[in-house]
C-alpha cells in the first residue's frame, strides 16, 4: 500500500513504480485473504480500503477496464466493515472513489447502469462531505457528480438530469474560485458551459445558450493556447457549439461567424498535433456552420420599385 501512495520524483522512478506496484498488489491480495483473526472488523475494513485505493492507482496508470472493475468490487467489499455511522470519513472516501471508478467503467463500456451507480455513490458521499468541513473533497465530488449526471442525460434524455448537473457545478464553483484555483475553476466553467448549452438547445432557450458562450469565454481567459493548448481547443469547440446553436436559433450571422472562428481555431490545434479524429469532428462542425452561413447570405440584389418591373411582373401596389 505504501507504493500506491508514493509520488515518484523522476520518470525512471515512475516507470519502476508502474512495474512494481502490480506485483505488490498481488501479494497484498493474498495477505488480505489471510488477515489475523484478532483484527477488529474496522481494521479489516481499513485494510481492504487501502487495497482498493491501490487498485485504483494501478487502474489510473494503465487505463484498463478490468482494473477499474476490480477496484469497484474492492470498494464495495469495504462497506460490510466500514459504515457511515461508525466510520463516516472512511465511508465517504470509499463512496467518493467508488463513484470515480464506476464513472471510468461506464465511459469504457458504455454501461448506463454503472453511471447510475456512480451517481448514487457520489450522492452518498455528499451526505457526509460538507462545504464547511471538507471543502476540497466536497467540491471535487460535486464536480464529478455534474459530469456523471451530464452523461446520464445523454443516455436518457432527461432534462432534470441536466438541471441537477448544473446545480452540482454551481456548488463546486463556490469552492473552486478563479483567484484560488484557476485551472479547476476553468474546468468546471467549461463543463458548466457544456451542460448549459445542451439544456439551452433542448429547451430552445437562447438566453441559456448565451450563458454557455459567456462561460466558455471566461474559461478561455485561463485555458490559454500557449499554456494548455488541448484544453483551450476543447473549450473553443464548446464555444463553437454554443454559438452555432444560438445563431441557428436566432438567425444571427454574427453568432454563426463566431462559431466558425471557434471551430477553426480548435481544429487548427488538433491538426497540428495529429489528432485526426478530433480534427474531423471540428471540420464537420465547421461544415455545418458554413452551410448555414451560405443559406443566410443575401440572394442577389433586390429590384427596387424605381428600377421598373419586367414585362411579366406587376409594378406593385401603392
């Protein structure tokens, strides 16, 4: 468990840790099955919780679905010994991390049930975690809950999920301020914009789309191209989507032109970095915008009354 908590200070040490940690986990798994009989139930639960944390570390290193699933099972296994009543802090940490690993499983397997379980686990953690006593953990859990609820809306089309996701992001922003945590603030603002854009599109609400665009522009003041090019491109892409929907809804050419610029900027980063799939997405989005711009362009110069009418056209009434 010590290896899982180690923060390597060089690439060589990180590589060694990635090599040795899985082997240590196998030994730890065997030790868990042979724990001394005089340990209390809580001590057994804490040992299993440490093992679950270590499994999560390896899963993050390798990105393997199976490891995330094992970590999920390990966290669930702790709840027979670690309860909300007797060990609230440890129980909340387990629920919070369970929500994270279930989200990872859902994203890799397109499993709606896992997403629902993730939301339940995160909400459970928030029964213990409070803004006043656990500000950072509370905000992190609110932010992740927003992500999970946003994904659940994709699966179900439930607008209420989006509204709850917005509430979770707004809660996280009470802790993640631009002054004290600019990058986390920008991340939540970007996600807030994404949800607001989707909600505005579903409700046909231009005001919501304007808020989404404003949130993107605010995030771009922190997520700069020079410092974080990929995050900058992601937010530009979100800005383009919000402006496209707003322009389509209002028939405002300026919004459509802004969307075209945002998609073009995002696509430039993806192309420069050889990210063909993302570049193709922005290129497709840009094509939709240009098509709508072409449809919105004036169709020739209208004939004025003083120019006279054609032989088969009426002059027009007075």
